[in-house]
């Protein structure tokens, strides 16, 4: 069992080390900064299934670190939730295959609402239709899943999470986000106490 454990950890760690580092990262950060912080839009993250859970995590992480963001379920968008999208928003779309039907339909519907929306795509298929529609495509490197069947989203979702963290950190640096600002957004729990303590110590 330990051999399997070490193998899983090593394979996922290697996949993280092999994430392609491209100019797409700073370009994506610049788009989010311009649309959200200068033009007062927001980041709208979306994905289906496991990718959707990663998108939700990315959205809440961005919101807690000073960049307003929401999660939009691609299926719910067809039943009225599309109305959350505004003119200067940025769509952050996650699809490992780049072929997820619900995500492609979301792009079509959102484009009819606001034709000038910008898309940032995280995908393992940079030749996909979704990737071609994106202003910025962030390629995961398409790592093999650690799932013994090669089916269950595992390594791919780890990489998606890391890419989301990279974007979050770039934005925190860009807007010079402080512990004081963090405390305003995260009042409760251990992190709330810690952020207020850090803010007090800076005074």
C-alpha cells in the first residue's frame, strides 16, 4: 500500500512541476485586473462535474483575496442564472477535454447576452473548440490521471487547482492585497482571527 501511496504522490507532484508556464498567466491576470478592478466587473468561474467543483473553489478563493468572483453552474445558466453575468465580467471556464457540451452552450448563450465577454480557459486540450474561442488558454499539460482506470478526474483536477492558485497569487500581488483587506472579507474562524492579528501587528 505504501508503494501505491508514494506513486500517487510522485505522479501528481511531477504533473505540477510540468505545468506549462507561458505568457498566458500574466495575460490572464491582466485581463482579470482590467475587467474586475478597473471596469468593476467580476470573475465568473464555471465548469461541469469535478471541474465545476474546482471552479467553485477558485471563485471563493478569488473573492476572499480581493477579486470579486462567483461560480455559475453551466446547467443552471440555462434556467435563469445567466442573468448574473454583466458587461465587463470575465468568464473563467474549466474543461479538461475542452469539449464539455454544457460549457460550450454557456459560451454561446453568454455571447448572445454580451458579445464582448472575454474568456479565460483552463483545459487539457489546447486544440479544442473551447481553447480556440478563448482570449487566453492555460494548458494543464494534459497529465495522466492517477486513477487506476485512467478515468476519474484526479491529477487533472489537482493541476486545475494549482493554476487557479497561481492566478489568485498574481492578482494579490497586482492589487497589493493586505491582511487588513483580508480581515474585512474573512471575519469568522481561525483565518479571521489570524488576519486581524497580522493587521494589528503592522500598525
